[in-house]
């Protein structure tokens, strides 16, 4: 296999980051440009070009496709992306306040054993992993609602219910005492989710969800 063939295969793998419809219309043109700009004997795409192609492809996949006429849905999707950013901030908060949480636990429970603290630490680690999962769910819900999938609205409602349960459980476990900052972050996320839910359940949003995914019912302006 020649160096040019190896380079072409590598470029095609990178182009897989883009949505299928985009690849169908533009992949050959992009591939021709990449090959034309390559150096003689080059067998792999450069690191900078590879990173740019992957970044652009992923952004295109998650970018909302909601037309401007569906204003409520567009606003909801933007709030969902905001929710993902807030979840990232919440994860940072959990990490940064872990020491203060530990101090608060020991102040209220001076006789805490090592085994008991390990249980608390395990709970904090679970919170960290949960924040990563929830951030992914925010992005997935934004993607699904942005494309008007019929199942996206009930899925997001369920997601908001789970967030509400998380806040209630945190209150029941004295989260306001041990980790008040984390609790506030969870409450802000819940408010963001409920606002987005109200927008996608708005009667003006109904036409956007009642269409075939390949044929949007509302034409963009």
C-alpha cells in the first residue's frame, strides 16, 4: 500500500467524526484538499489537522438544528447545553470542596472511624462519577431535543425527576450542613432543567416534535 493510500485511509477515519449527511455531500471534496496539502511521502494526517477535524465534526454533531421559528425549543436546547456546563462546574465544586466536607463531617462526628470516613469518601467519589454521567445526559438530551425526536421530551422529564430526587436525597442526608455549596449547585441545575422542560412542553413547541426527523415540519428562516 502506497503512502498516499495510507494517508487517505487515515483522513477518511477522521472524517467519520462528521454526521453522515455531511460526509455524503462533502467528504470527497475535503479529502481532495487534505491530500493536495499533504507533503510528499506523508502517511498520516498531521496532529493539528486531526484535532481540528475531530473537533469540527463533534461540534457539528451536537450543534442544535432547531429552526429560529421554534424559539421555545431553541431556548430549551441552549439551556440544556448550559446545564452541561453547570454540571461541569458542579463537578469542580465537588472536587474543590472535598476538604471542607471532610472537616464538616469530623466536626459533627468527632468519633468517626476510618471505616466510616471511607464510606463518606466513597460517596464523594460516586458523586464525582455521577456528575460526569449527568453531564453526558445533558448533552444527549440537548442533541435529541434539538433534532425533535418524539421520545426526547418524556426522556427529559424523567431526567428532571431524577435530578429532583437527587436534591431531595441530599437534603435528607444533611447535604445543607455538610456540603451546602454542592446542594446549591444541584438546586441551580434542577431549576435550569425545569425551565427547559417548561419550554419543550409549551404548546408552541408541539409542531416541532410532530415531524419526521428527515423532514422538519418548521422551515428555518
